[in-house]
């Protein structure tokens, strides 16, 4: 996809934690649109945050979002311009640094040669799908996956809402076992399949288009010992029933995409279906949960 021209907004911020916070807010707000958000560190320790838009952005809205999530000093550095037509998503993602999460590290192709040999590397190509590892929800899922794999080797694995395929690829790399990956969004299905092949996990990861559990593949490939689902709080609550029906006894479930204040309602929905919470990670305002289906 080659949108043009491309509109850019950029600003500077003092720390990685502050940059991540504001990127999370902007990613959440602009998730539905043709927008890419990236943050990268400058040699002087400041962080530059850049947004690329297919259409001219609402500058007042951006001022407000940056002011509330980062403060007025940061707003003072906010600048808007247009850049020549190119693959702006790719250009934006090239700025991203590798993300470590337990035994995994998620990186772009430009960092392929810089990954430590003791890490399981997941290479994510620039694309219009969610999941480069930089979002607190993806990192939370990878950290919980790392934890689960210290104690178990799940046989039947599902990644529901796979986006770039990052979690399915990580699971396949660690387990060398079949992983079913699904997404409601056709471009994500294509991107996830491409990324699975790029990461030499194409023989393990099967990607299908499905809304929730509405496809025969789930019954055929289940019941699952491990499900990863990084989608939003409301769909997660609605999926509690269908999810429970597709789980093996003792199965582990990793949920993310919920804001920390939404966690109690999600936990209650799954507890009512026989899943008990084991771990709760909070990263930059996002909750990631590890649950177990009672035997
Ligand atoms: C926040 S992204 C997560 C991507 C990736 N799994 C990660 O952890 O970075 C959520 C993904 O779930 C998909 N999705 C949202 N609702 C869904 C549903 N009801 N069924 C299947 N996929 C869904 C979206 O299209 C999107 O690709």
C-alpha cells in the first residue's frame, strides 16, 4: 500500500517511559485509521515521536492529546509537515528499536544482525497490522508466554486477534508446534502469514480470518492448551463463553488489550466460566492477564 502524500506530526519528549505513555495513547486513538506512530531515541537521550497520516490530521485534537498525555512543554515542540510520497508505514517502523520480552526479542529487519544469539528473535516487517512488540499489551503477552513456557509445553495453541502474527510466531519458535492464528481483519491475515513465513515458522502457523470463534477450524484444532488473545476488553468479555468451550482442562489463557481499570470486569467474566487468574501484569496502563481453566 503506497498512500500519498503523507502528513507528519512530530514532537520531542524527555524519557523512554514518557514516550511509551504518549505513544500508547496515540496508538489507541488512531488505531482504526491509516496512521503509524513511532518513537526513537536521539543520541542526546531525548525521544522523538513521529506520526504519519494518510490524510491531514486534526491538529487541534493532536495538541489536546499530547497536552493531556505529555504536558504543555512537549506540546511546544509539536510540529506538522508533509513528506514525499513513500511507504510511510515502513519509514516509520524503521525508526523502532528492538523490544526484549523474556526469552523473546521483537525487531525490524534493520536490526536482524544485532539480536543476541540466546534470544528467540521475532522479525516483524513494516505493515498495516498491529503488533511490533512496542505496545504494552504485546509485551505483556510475550512476558506471560515466556512465563508459561518455563513450566509447560502446550500442544494446541491459539492466537486470537493475531495482527502481525507476533505472538503466534513467538509461540511457534519456542515450541516448534502448530499454532492456529486468527484475525477479523483480512490485511492482518495476509501480513501474519507473510511474517510467519519470514520467520521460518510458516510450517507451524496457520492463519485464518474469523470473528471470535466463528469458524470450524477452532473446533477442529482445539481444545486448546494455550490461548493468547490481545484484543479489547469488551470483545474479550463477550468471548469468555466461546473461549471456555474451546479449552482443554488446565489450559492457560493470556488476555490483553484491556486498560487496568477494565481488568476486574474481564476477570469476573472469565471466572464465571471456570477460569481463575494466576498473574496480572500492568505495563503503561495496560493489563495482561494469565488465567487457568480449572480441571
Ligand atoms: C491489539 S491487536 C493485537 C495484535 C497482536 N496479537 C499483538 O499482540 O500485538 C488486536 C487484533 O485483534 C483483531 N481483532 C479484534 N477483534 C477481533 C475479533 N472479535 N476476532 C478476531 N480478531 C479480532 C484486530 O483486527 C487486531 O489485529
